[in-house]
């Protein structure tokens, strides 16, 4: 696979930001189509996720942020 080639499909890269200290610790992908369907049917969302924050040194909720810093 060539470097820098754009991926096809509904998966989008997103950053996860700690809700306590506002630091970015994780980069992940999620399927935008599945997220839209989940909100329409059950009115729930996959995010926020509980992840370990290396700055806070504890498990906290991490929100989805579109802008990767």
C-alpha cells in the first residue's frame, strides 16, 4: 500500500480528549455510519469512553474531538 494514500469508506480518524485535564492521549477510528444509526435507533452514543489518562494518572471519560492536535 502506498504511503499517504487516502482510505475509502465511512471510517474517520478522531482524537480522544480527557474530560478532566483536556489533554489528548488517544487517536482512534470510528465508523460514522454506525454512529448515526445508533443515535437514531437508541439515542445513545459510543463516546465518551473510559480510558486511562497519563496526565491525571487515573481512568477518566474521554470525549470525541474531531481536530487532531
